[in-house]
């Protein structure tokens, strides 16, 4: 065990953390802080439990924690930690036989079992989460004695993590706005539905990024999905292919009306493997968002096999969900235009197309767009 410092060298600590101020990645920042803490304190393990914006689950980062202990932490510690009263700076737990038990340091401190010390991480009136240290009695007493070294340290750690989280959120907003603007531009300038959806799915697979992508349209009469457009090495083979709309992860997404992230597709009970088998393809991960406009179930937009990461994440999910609403409305409008052409233009005016139309509805966007293409 390292010798415990009797006085914290605050100037030395600040010099060693100066390079962390500009770190934008939350995971790397947690790793940097853990390395920095181990340099000054002989803790056996370190865990970070952070509130993940837009997610019901906390972000977890653990270092030097045995697998069995990690499972206990993942199962019970977030609930215990986030149930902490605001202003209740520290909590102490004993870790024994796979259980975490809150203990009162004034009454009893176990000598033989590992101790878990948690500290709230707060910055700018925001509860970021908690820091958990697996330690022993001697280190615990040093960390919480007197003016409490940990009080000072958690304020610094909170600021570093707040900065990283804020930069991550800003980057996500910029990415979202850029993608949304790109999709909106495509919706405004592309005319034919096939061309429109080819453009949209190409944008999605490039931005997420993914090996494959597809837009499945729902046929309510037959309750089938049709691959209306698809991109990727296998995509061209799938166009016009149909399969039951109650099958697969896409079927579940449409049925439940929510975006699904499945990063271990082969073990999912919802996975419809016939398409992979027939086309010599292996689906590893899927992000599927339902296309719903009002009461109409339009279809599903999918990104398949995330490139460069373990799988799709919450940010990807938020992006595709937002895009799906716009795509569903565009498909509905395109179908409405086709209906008007078939039921009004062709029947009442005897027109086979828009070229010779004598009564164009110049104020209606689809008509105006079609006229612009013909000029």
C-alpha cells in the first residue's frame, strides 16, 4: 500500500489534471480521473455512475473492479446512489457476499470486508451522478477525516465531468441540427418518392454510419413490409422483397410504435433470420424506427450493422427517431399526391401525367414542385 499523504498537495494535483480540462469524451475523462486518483490514493477500484441525458439508465464506467463486484454494482449501486439525498455528500457501504449494505461510520466500520465509499458529483446545481471508491478502512478514514480531502477532490472531479458532458451534449446538438437540416433539404427539393427515400437512407447510413440501410413500407391490406429502398452491398437485392409485418425487429418497432436498438441481433427472439439466410448476409446490430404519421402506420426505417463502434447508442436512437417523423410525413404527402393524380387528374381531366395538365394547383406544394421539374 502507498504511503498516505498527510496533506494534499493541491498545487501538484492541479498541475496533473490541467491536461484534462479540454477532454470531450466522457469515457476517456472517467479513465483520466481514475488514473489521477490512483496516483494519490490506494483505492482498490473506481466506478463512475453518471446520469445519461435522454436515457433511463445511468452511464457506468468502472476500473480495477472484479467481475463479481461489477455485477453487484451494476445491479444495485445506481439505485442506492441516486436515492441519495441532495447534499448528503458521502455514503459508505460494506460489500459482503454479493450485497451492498449502508453502514454508519460513527457506529460500526467492518474491518475485514471491502468498503465502498460513494460521493455525489454536483456542478452548477446539476446532479451529474456519483463516484464510487472500493477501499479499506485506513484509506477511508484518510479520505473523510477533518476537512475531507474527498470533498475538495469531488468538486474538481465534478467540474471536469460537467465540462466533458457539456461538450458531448453540444456536439450531439450540432450533429443533430446538421443531419436534420440535410434531411429537411432533401425533403424540400427531391420530387419522386423513390428518389427521395434513396436520398434519405443514403444520408442516414452515411451519418450514423452503417453497413446497410433500408426503408420498409407497410402494406395495410396484406400486413406486409416491402423493401421500398435499400442501400449497401445487399441492398439492391432486397428492393421489392416482401415479408410479414408481424415478423422481425422492424415488426416489433412498428407494433410498439417506438425506436429499437438491438446490438446483439442473433440472440434476439424478434430477429427474422430468413432474409440473412437467403442473401448470405449477417446482421449484427439494428436500429429501427417506426414511420408513423398521425394514425397511419407508414413503415420502418432501419440502419444495420454500425461501423466503427460496438453498436448503436442513445444518440443514434434520438437522431433516427427525429428523422423518422419527417420521413413518415413526406411519404404520406407523396401518397396523397399520387392519390390526387389518380382520382382527380387522371379520371376527371383524362390526363396520364402532369405534363399536359390544364389546371395545375399552383398553390399546392406537390403540384408546384412537379411544374418546376417540367419547366
